[in-house]
C-alpha cells in the first residue's frame, strides 16, 4: 500500500515536471533575451527588478514542485550553449 502511494506521488511529480519543462525553458530563454537586450549582467538585471517581479521570479525558480523542471531546462540550455 505504501509502495503504491509512493509510486503514484512520484508519477504525478514526473508528469508535472514534464508539463512544466517547456514553460521553464521559455522562461529562462526570456530572461536571457531581456538581459541581452538591456546589455545587463545577471546581478544588474536582478538589482533593477521591481520587488514584486523579484518575488514572482523567486517563486518560479525555487518552488519545490518546479525544481526538477527548472533544473532540466537549465541543463538543456547549458548543453545548447544558450546560457
């Protein structure tokens, strides 16, 4: 019974991860494009970000439900040499 519950929870997490992966990928691409457009470093980009946007960004990047999707999106971008 416990094993069945764990398998279900892991399966749901993997489905969420694969649904969120393209969204996180586009989000990271968008951030990189905005930095390049404004000719800013990562630090300058975050320093000039309004607090509301910074909180939203933190939730998007650090939410445990999206952590694996965010990490995989980052790895894909790293291997594509876009970051």
